[in-house]
């Protein structure tokens, strides 16, 4: 399991636990919801990794001469 999968697992766990705490899902159907949430997070993060544009530093603004 690579780092991305471990982080996805942790985030999915936190989301499911929070949903159980607020009563959105029950512990009885934990497995069904966990798998769906994990898959969606992994899909979203993986898609985002390939679509991030390469960032280049912006050039520094030109200094004005005192004579201007």
C-alpha cells in the first residue's frame, strides 16, 4: 500500500466515523458506505494528481529607475 492509499484510507475512515457520529449512517452498514467513500476519494485524488498544471515562478516586477 503506497502513501496515497494510506492517506485515502485515513480520510475515508474519518469521514465514515463522523457520519456515524451524526447519525447519517449506521454501524450496521459501515462496510457498504466505507467502500463507496474510499473509492470516491481515491478516484478524486488520483484524477487531481494528473491534472495539476505545472507552476512556474512569476517573474519579479521590473524596478523603476529614479530618473524616470
